[in-house]
């Protein structure tokens, strides 16, 4: 129980990667607060994790983030581990990217990280060993076609990770990111649906096409990402962007 006494707050904690991370951290004794926009998935995951708390918030809205984090502190004490997992993706040719889509992708994937890091920062700096781990993406390290806003936002998330790691290197706070390729989640299923709509391929063919973009040639499981997040929470590394592909 290496995380006994620690309070981990996970955004997007109700499904997919976030839920897998919640289980991984709970297995090491961490107290949990799951944050997201949909009460149903959050509560369903919390029911499987004894004592896990739930707080509703849209990470793009600062006032909702502040309120959710205050509720988390009231229930479980200061936040010592922040996992920025909330995110969204959209596949559109660059020439067809609207200003609204551009703003939305930056708001969720980068702005949400900004709000959450600032909201948790006093707790994290006061902790004996504060940790921030952001679920970025392989798209934060490489470029791909038809996803310019998402890729720009995820590059920003990796850049912010490295900036915070440098700024707080003389403190007890460590800041890292994981950068998975295509994971077997609802988000990847949505990407496959876009391929199906545009090409007429079957669901199996579309998922296989996405899997081929990972160097491993297969979809990554949420548990694999969660294991990397746990490793980073337990490590003393700083500024790492660990690719899982």
C-alpha cells in the first residue's frame, strides 16, 4: 500500500483510462476523488472503489474546477496527486477546422490541465511528495494528419508538463506525462466511427487501421496506461513524457 494516506484526484475518472487509473491508485491505498461532467459513469466507478468520492466539473470552467477541488479537500484532505486525464479528440482536415473546434480542443486538452494544475498547486507544493501526471498522447510528441487542433493541444500539454517540471524542480513536486497511442476506449471507437462514415469500412477494419498507427500494431489497453501512471506517481522522475505505443 505505497500510496496509503495520499489523496489522488483524477479528472475524467469515470470511464476508460481514468477508471483504470483509479483502480491502479486505489490498489496502492490512495484515497480517490473522481472528477468529470457525467455523474453516472463517475458514480458507477466510485461504487467499485470503497470510499472514492465524486465531484462534478467541466475542466474548461475555472469556477467548476475550484468548486470540485474544494469538495474533494473537504472529503479527503489536501490533494497530493493530480492526474489530468480529461480530454477530447476530433478528426477534421485542417482547411475545415472552425474557430469553435480549435478553441474547444485547446480548452479541454490544454486549458483544463492549466485550471486543474493551478487549483491543486498549493496542496501539491505543501505535500511531502506532490505529483502531477497528465495523460497526454503520442500526438503530443508526433504529428498526424487530420487532427491539427488535438495535436497542437497535446503538444501544449507536454510542453506545460516540462515547463512545470523545470519551474518546481527545487521543490517536492514532480510533474510528468504519459503519451499513449490509440487506446481501446470510447474515444478510439469514435475515431473509428469517423473512418467508417468517410470510407465505408467495417468497424473491424477501421479499428485495425488505427491499431496500425501504433508501433506495436495493436490497440493499447487502459490498464497499460494506468500502470505507467502509477509508475510515475511512485517515481522521483521529473519532466518525463513516457510514450506508450
